[in-house]
C-alpha cells in the first residue's frame, strides 16, 4: 500500500506521459499479480513469449470479470498503454493510478469524445512505439460468454499499422463473479494467440475485421464461454 501511495504522489510530478505509462507498467506487473494472489487465482499462461515478442502490438482480450483489469496490467508488456472505460476510474487507488499514469479512459456515453481520444492515442502510440491493451466487448459478459466486438481496436490498428494479438482469458468470471464482492479461488488460464497482420485492413471493412478477430478468439475459448449464435431475423 505504501508503494501505491508513493506512486500516486510521484506521478503528477512527471510531465512526460510516456514515462508515466512505463513507470506504471513496472508497478502494474507487481500490483496485478498481487491482486490475483489475494483473489486465489492461479495463473497459467500459454505462449507468454508472444506478448513481448510482438511488441508493439494491439492486445485484444475478452472481458468477463473485474479481475481482467488486473490480469491486463500484469501481462501488458513494458511500454503498453491500456484503454479502459471511464467507470474504471472509480475503483479506489487502481482507477486513480490509471488516470494519472496516462492510460486512455473512454467515455462510452459520448461517441465524439471517444473518437477524438482514440485518434490522440493512435498518434501517441505510433510516435512512441507503444503497445495497446484493449477489451473490445466494452463491458463484462454476465455469463462469461463472448459478446460482440466494437470496432475501436480496428481503427487503432489501421491508424498505427500494428498487429493484433488475441489474448484469451478462461474462467475469470468464476473467480470474481460479476456483482459479487467475494473471490472464488481457482485456476486462471490465459492463451496468447499468434499475432494477426493488419497491413491489408481498411476502414471500409472494419466490421469484418472485428468479426474475424472475434471468431479467432471465440474458437480458442472453452465451449461454455463461446459466443451464442445470434437469433435469426424474423421474416416480415
């Protein structure tokens, strides 16, 4: 706790956003792992070399639990910038650290501001060769199953030219269930999939690219977390 408070005091004194991001990467690896230990989560990461080996990249993960945020700061390579919804800033200490560190907070209620924020972070990422960690469902899945992807990460990939690395989280929703303050100790398995080249992507087909990445991540999930088929349209 003392080191976290020290960081909260020190961050506002560092004027360079990139240095703040990298400093919090260092602390994030420690804090994220500590929270998982407190939650009783036993992490098993397959192909962790693909994280740092693909850096800089856009890391795309599924989202089923508050625990995901701590997994992301633990796994995010040094020089990685997180993209979080604005509500995360309300989490004591953790939210304040993210805001002060220079990571991106998106206001999902204001589309124009969200677009402007993504444009700004794309320029920063391209200039400083940072990575991005993002959860494109935009909200936690209540039953652990994969939801539809928003296309923000596709626009970032096109703007930066970075590859996309799918990161599959298995069972986080059972360790820290949505709406429950208590933990359920157990294994937390993570699969880091092979990077996806984005050099041929275009804005005109952004929805197709988002769905292709989602399909690859979905195929790697266990059956009980895979997306349910969309209901067929009712004929008029």
